[in-house]
């Protein structure tokens, strides 16, 4: 038997015994769920409600149209929320990416934090998140989604850092001039400029997010970065084989350097049956979507609405469950350890969420599912926040060291 075969056999044996050694399925009380949930610092590293607040949605008002609003964030006891500064690839044309980035940063600073100062605390460090927990507030943080946001200029990267951005997803579903995307078939790696951007992110103390990137760019970024890298919202390809998810090899390599994979709740990323249904529906809807894209080429807002309506008319018929989320967490724990996994929901960025995790108030349901699976309170605290806090601190430390050695 080759080493690879032995490893594969060992993996097969471990997956036959769904309960890992030391973990035992059990029943739990409501009181235990409440206590464990409240003891944890819950940090979600990806939420897209900003695409609504930038267009006037008031996060303070209860809403049925979105997964996120302030009353439900409080109910779900979220301590740290990374809001996505999402810049669609369509802004590249005409060099409008920087404008959009600034508008998205402004919606977090102005429409969320400044509008509700008693509820949100503007946070840029791991310590800020702990302070929010002490004060019973929600730490609001920012991550740029789509490296084209810097319009190929490291000077813009520095200014975004100054405005409070603490991670950047190197690509969205488009290749940019310096990094490759999992949404492209080219599997491009980092260019020289890409490596310079990584070095500057290290020096500034901005986390490198490898969600959405191509496999080659993942490896290039991991090798180029002096600080741990992380995936803000990705799941396991071994369970649902979509390009947006990470292979076991990637998860293990990233974990060895101190990084974490923050599990994404998109039904298709969690469950391969849903992924297949999504793919089949996409094929069926392609001509209709193409027509809509032509019709609303100049009106992105209308295009978004029409696309959404079309999808609603054509339901998937299958959904993921809380058990799927637990399965992904178990998988990362098995191959890379309890220190390697966290949560990046993608609330308000995806159409389909698992049953029982339909919105930000329902986080305690995941706490219950993990307790029932046999995870301890200490395990859950790692998954919910301690792991990503460790990454944040490592990134902050690298920045301090690089700045000190340059003096
Ligand atoms: Zn995304």
C-alpha cells in the first residue's frame, strides 16, 4: 500500500465512525444551549446585508425580505460581524470599482455604525471585538470582497485600510489583473503585483482572504504571505465538489500555517444534491438570464430584482440542513483539527440557507446541533470566535514586526 492509499483508507475508516473519539452524541437542555451560546464570542466573517443598506435599507427595522437586521442580530447574540464591502465585477468596466468600494465602506460606517451607535461598535482589532462583548455591543468590521476594488493601485489598498477595512478577498468570481478566481476556468496564479499586494497587506495588518480565488492563487497566496491566511466564507470540496469550496489538501496546508476555514451556509456549497440542482436550474435559466442581462444592461438594480424574481419562480426543490453544516465542521476537525474551523455565513449573499439557519437570529440552533453532536463548550468557543481571533492577532503581530524592522 502506498502512503496515499493508507491515508485514504484511514480517512474511510474515520468517516465510517461518524463520532470522533472523545465526542459522543447526546441530548441537551435549552438552558445549556443558552449558557454555551452566550459564553461564546460569535464572529461571523461574511454578511452581505450591506448590498441592501447601500440602497437605503434600514438595518434597525425588522425585515422579512432579508436574512439580517439589528433586532435579529441581537437575538442571535452575534458579537463580531464582518460586513462585506462587496464590489461586483461589473464595476471594473469604466474604472468604477473604487467609487463603489468607498460607497460600500460608507454604508457600513454611516448607515450601520453611526446610525446605531448604542448597538454597534466600530471595530478594527481583535481587542475591539472583546471590548464589544464586554459592553454588550456588536463589533462591526469590514472586509472587501473582490481585489479589483483597489484598481491595481497599492495606494488605494492603504487608504482602505485607514478607513477600517481588515480583510480583502483577493478576487470575486472574476479574474483580476493580478489574481485568479475559482469562477474562471484559467486557474491563474498571482502575478508580481499580486505578490506585492500580499506583502503590503501583511505590512498593514490586513487579513488575506482566499475565498473565491483559483486553486493556483490559493497556493501562491499561502506561500507568499508571512501571516496566516483564511477563507472568510468557503466550505469543504470533499463534501460538495464545487470550485468555491476548498480541497482537503488546501485546508490542511492553510491550518498548518495557522489559518482557518470559515464555513459558508450556501445550500449548494454544503450539500452536493443542492449543488447539482442549482447547476441544472442555471442551465435551464441561462437563455432567460441572458435576455434579462441585455434588457437591463444599464440598470443593475432592476437586473438584480428581475434575476431574483426569476429564481423564485423556479424553486430548487431541495435544501441543506443544520446537519450538513455540522458535517462540514466535523470534516475540518477530522482532517485539520478544531483550531482550523470557524463560521462565515454569507447571510444576505446567498439565496438558499439550511433549514433552521434561515436568518441571523437562529445561530443558537447551530449551538444546539453542535452540543448534540458532542462538541464541548470549549470546542464551540473556538469554532465561534477564538480561532478567527487568533488569526487576527497573528496578522496584527506580523504587521507590527514588519513595521518595526523597516524603521
Ligand atoms: Zn462571496
